[in-house]
C-alpha cells in the first residue's frame, strides 16, 4: 500500500536533489535487514512448497521421489474432500465473520461511549482474545461434551445431545468458539476507527435534528468504512485458515474438515509432502484471492473516503 | 542496564560451555542414550531403565525424553525428528503399528543377529509379527496389550460367546442396565474394532503389504455386526464419538453390562466405581462367526533403535536388558502392561496382577490378529478405513453391501496412495 504514494511522489517531482538521494540510499540500507529476513522466512518456504508440490515426495517411501508436474494439483482438485473442505471453510469463515462484525461493532460502540470504567470494560472485552486458541477450543469442547459439559444440563437442551456426533451441531459449536474468541479483535479494530471520527460531525448532525439511527447510518458507518474493511480482511484471512478449534473438537470428523486440516492430514499424518504442499499452495492462492478481492474490489473506495475527510 | 545485559550474555555463554563439557565428559564414560517414549503414568519404564543403566557397568545411561500421551501425537513428534535425521534419538518407544512405516523410511536400524535370538525367545508370534517388516526384525517388543470383553456377573452370569449373543442379551436387559460400550469415534480405535471384526469373520484387510484381501462374504458379515453394534437400542448414545475413555466412563456409570476395552479399566473401576467393580469379570473378545475363533486386537510398545543414533551398539545392549523377563514382570506389576513373553505368564505374580483374567489375557494375545501394519502406508490405510466406515450408524445391518463397496474403494485407493485422505 505504501508503494503507491511513493511512486506518485516520484512522478510529481522529477528532479531529485543529492540530499534526497543520500536519504533514500540510507533508507534502503535501513530496511534491507528486514527485507532479507522476510525473504528468508517467507519467500523461501513459499517457493520450497511450490517446488515440493510438483514432485512426488513421501517421507515413508524415500526411493520413489521424482517430478510429476501438476499431478498433485489434479489429485487435490478432483477430490470431493477438497471441495467439501473449501465449502466448510467458507461457511465457517463467512458465518463467523458476519456474526463477529455485528457483535464487534456493538462492543466497539460500548467501549467508545463508556463513560466510566472504560479500562475495565476494554480489558474484560479483550480477555477471550488473550486466551490461546487451543485452550479456548478445549474449554468449548469440554463445555459441550455430554459427559463433562454443563451445556446439556441447561434448560431446553436435550440431556444426551452429542454435539460433536453430527455435522450441523459440530460446525455450530466450532463457529461459536471462533466468534467468542475473535470478536474482541474485531471490536478493537473498529474502536480504533471510531476514535478517528470527529465529534463535531455528530454535534452538527444533532443540531440539524438527526436521530441516533441516522447518525450511525450516515456518519459512523461511512467514516468507519476503511477501518471496517481492514478488520473484515484480517478476520477473513484468519478465519480461512481455521485449524485449532476443529483439530481439538472434532479432528475433522462429521465432515467438519477445513482446508487446513486437510493439508495437515496429508503433510503431517501421511508424510506425503508433495500432495500436502499442493494443498498448501492452493490454500495460499485462495487466501491471495480473498486479499485481492478486498483490496482491489472493495478497497478501491477507501482512499476516496479518506480523501473526503 | 548494559552491565546487566553483559552479565546475562556471560551466563548464557557459560551455560553453553558447561553443556559442551558435559557432552564430552559423558563420551569418555557412560554413553547417554535418549529414549523417546510417552510418559507411562506408573513410572515403570523409568524404573527398569535405571536398573539397566546401573547393571551396564558404566557402558550407558538411559535418559528419558517424553512424548505426548496420544499415539498419533507421539508419532508426529518422532516423525518430524527422524525426517530431519536428528541424531539425538537413540531408543524409540514405538506403537506396534509403526514398524512398517518407520522401517521402510529407513529410520530404524535392523536388529542385529546376535540380539535377535535373545529378544525373540518365547515371544508370542502375534507380537513378533508387529515387530517385523519384510521378514526382518526391526523392533523389539517390550510390552503388549489386548482388549477383553468386560461384563457384569450380576446381569450376565455367563459371558456371551458372540457379538450377536451380546447384543441380544443387552437389548433384553434394556437401556437402563443393558448397554454395551465400544470404540467407534473416527480415530485409530475404530480401525482396531473394524480390523478385529473382519479378522474374526475369517478374512483380512490385506494379504500382503500392497495387496488387498477383504473377501466379500465375511467382510459383509463383519460390517453387519458393526452396524448392529451402532444402531441397537443398547448402543451408547455417543457411539459416533466413543473412545476407550468414554467407554470406561459409561461402564463405570452403571447402565452398561458389556464393554470391549483394554485391561486399564480394571484398576480404574476399582478406584472410581466400587459397586461396579464388585461385579466386573472378563472374557475373550466375542466371535463374529460362531464357527470361527475370535481374533482379539493387539497393542503395546516395541523398542526401535534410530538409524541416526550415534550409539547403536549400546542402544541394542540396553534394549536386551530392558526386555528381560524380570523387567517385563516389573512393568506388568507397576503399570499393568501385559508381558510379551509367554513364559512370564507362568510366574505366580501374574495372577495377582490380573486376578482371575491372566489366562484370558495370555490366550487373547496369543490368538490376536495385528492391524494391517505390514503396509508402510498404514497411516493412509487407517485414515481411509476411518473415512469409509465412520459414522458406523450409517451401516445397515440388513444390507451391508454399500458399506462394503465403500470400504473396498477406500482401501484400494490407500494402498495405491492416491488422492487426498
């Protein structure tokens, strides 16, 4: 994102003084270590995964490796399991992010408007986000487990309901755990957005007789859009890689497998590095697609929104 | 501030220095052998390892590196290290189904001829089968395990001989008293159940490392039993998520009369459910076909020596010591883990460890049929079987044909290692 303004500035000012040149050189040198570290820890593994994905590599059969072209991708893309995984992941991501957005917005407004005990309200809201995902997943698992959990003792819940014994209920618990865990993150990002809105606008609107609903719909939401999109993008990317909750609660049974669980099964359980890398690369492509959609299709209006301000 | 940082750095360097010295010191005297195994709660492995280290006269010292308690997580950690050719592993505590996979990957040192004679003496054939790959001994069994039919004497004076008899008796007793407990969650325990039903019906999943058997008639019979076990009015309500532990809890709860499970349930019932414990008795794994003997499952741990170990000679010497009959008896005493040598069962102490069911355990291990772990792709097979069979409630006992076709398809694909699993 920062590349765009720099490029623009360059076009505006063709003449560069010696001082700017020297400064720019210094800047490059200063960022070089970070860039090199990034290249080592991200680009290398990504390229390595791509290289593995076009080979037959299985740690259990060391003598059978070789180049197979796109065979691994064909095997993944023609498998029902992959598409079931994509469907599950999309369901979990879209439903949980939608619920989080609504709840997160509510929480953000409460935190923003809280007159007293602001610190306590904010801390309390953030607690679920501070808990390690695996631990949170276990807490939800034990709560819904018929032999150890309290949920089946609640009114209107059948006592012997096996929550993880059936697709819909298992998926619902996974989504609930995800929502509980990451709503605070959403709220935090939205709160940051709310803080940038000028109070004067609300006062002016109030003077003009706008109702609370109108103020929210006409002032808060449009001005919050950049922050909202960033929050949605982050959460979508995150939710699409959902792994921990599913791994702890169902291990992917009852057709609750996400694409990450599929990748894990091929890579870690089967040690089929070729096939597993193909799954990983495809997940990467999907995530890239989501990011592209948000930045290019939805994000195009956000600089304009900022410009108006 | 800077002084403090320097001090900390100095400390770090000093620690590394000491560690390095420690390493070179132990090279001169006793070699340290790292044994990667799960932390068996009774502490029996630690005890026998300490005794062996002492008896070695300074040749080696066994150091424990603990793996998680769940088998698949143990495997993940071992595989990750062995895949990276980590030389810090010497002795490996391996589940009986990993031998083929680890041996084919080149991670295990074959057991040398002179050790082989000592460590296979009087060991049950069924157990040795799990230690071999392509007719070569790669691991050394240290303890075994098997499942028994646990039942309540007050509700069923005689144990049922077959699964059909068991289900009939359970349904007659009604869901308040007559439930039976099995393992049918989508995990390795389900593979155990399916394999034993198929073996007891008179066929096998594989006939060789890369060839499928699964004869139609007996396999369908086994699947029909599995369908009945899952759909009966006496099945546990959580049958699709049932494990060894939910089965134990269900049985201790008091509404069950039968349970297929490992011997750990016996001391557990003694501790948690004294009323149930008074009535508990054990019999052999039920038959599928009244004309064929049942084939109980086999579990337990085999010791492997890592191919990347720097001290293979000491490691094999340590293995020979660890599996000595007296040590097997010690492990049985402390942890209740069944010995792998038939002659250990002749010792009088065994009857105290397994009061009234020592002979059943011995007979079960003797007649046991291992899972199809002769295939190096066992993990694929296991995942495929789980996918094909789970949830078991979908198997129609009157028409097991579709379930059979599904199982065949999955096993065929797993043998070829094709596609996602």
